[in-house]
């Protein structure tokens, strides 16, 4: 991996971490947000995969959070 790509990868991982520190996000949400921010599509998916393997990102937790928030809005 060349220096510029390593730097972009580092910035991508920092962006993913900042987003996940605020709230849960689905894989699809993270992918779209990183594309909008101009990150290379080829770097996004492997990093999201890594975050998921480390259990830093979870679609199950995201779905649970979403359901919980919708239920609370109805009360």
C-alpha cells in the first residue's frame, strides 16, 4: 500500500470510528457516508468488514437501536 493510500485508509478508519462513537450505523449507511466523503470504494468495504469482524459495527445492534427509537416515539 503506497503512502497516500495508507493515509487515506487511516482517515477512513478515523471517520468510521467517529461515526460509530456517536451511534450505531448499518453497513450500508457507513458505506454511503464514506462514498459521499470521497473515500475510495475499494478501501471502504474491507474496512467496514474489519470493523464488523471486531464487533465495532453490527447490523443487529443497529436494528435494535432503530426499533427501540421507533417504539419510544410511539409512546
